[in-house]
C-alpha cells in the first residue's frame, strides 16, 4: 500500500506539471494563431484527456481481496500483485495509478481472495473509466464502471 501511495503521489505531481506546462503552451499558441486555433485546440485537448488509465478500485464483493493484477489486453501475463502485501477489505477502495508513459487503452483486471480464487474482468477501457466497483450478485462476479 505504501508503494501505491508513493506511486500515486509521483503520478499526481507529474500530472500537475503536465497540466501546468500544457496550460501555458495552449494559451500562447491559441492567442498567437487564430486561424489554426481549431486544429491546435483539438490536438491539445485530446492529448490531455487520454493520458491517464488511473482508476479507483472499490471492493463491494463481501470478501477481502488478497491480490490485484492488471495487464494490457495485448499481453498474456499478469505480472506482480499491485497491492504487494496489502489486502483490500470489503467496503474499501484503493487508487490504482499507472506510469504516465503507459499508453495501452484496454486492460484486464484479476482479483484473488484468500483461497486463491481468481475473478477476471476483461477489456476495461481505462481511457473512459475512472472507477471500478467489484460486486458479487448471487455468487456471480460483476463490475460496475463509471
């Protein structure tokens, strides 16, 4: 959890620097060339809106989550548990942050419980999702996204 907090802080700082740098650049370019304002406006707004795959993961399953894994849809391996040694209690949430250089849009998410049971949620569009709430409805895993 400590690692996620540090990564989250670094990501927020980098995002703030990017926003401040982008704000200065877009203001000067839009005031300098009014004939190109349509194209420079659309390119600067698209670059600032699709840079983050960060999302909040909420546990509403009724069980404690022991492992959280994410992987781009294009990869067949999960990698390390991003929670490390921490767990996610029922009713709790955690902010999942990505390296700002990461450019994959679609991701798979896998969670595990104390018995090692795996639940996989596939093809999440993290350019459009800011929150994922995991639930169990009559024993069936579901994910509500916002």
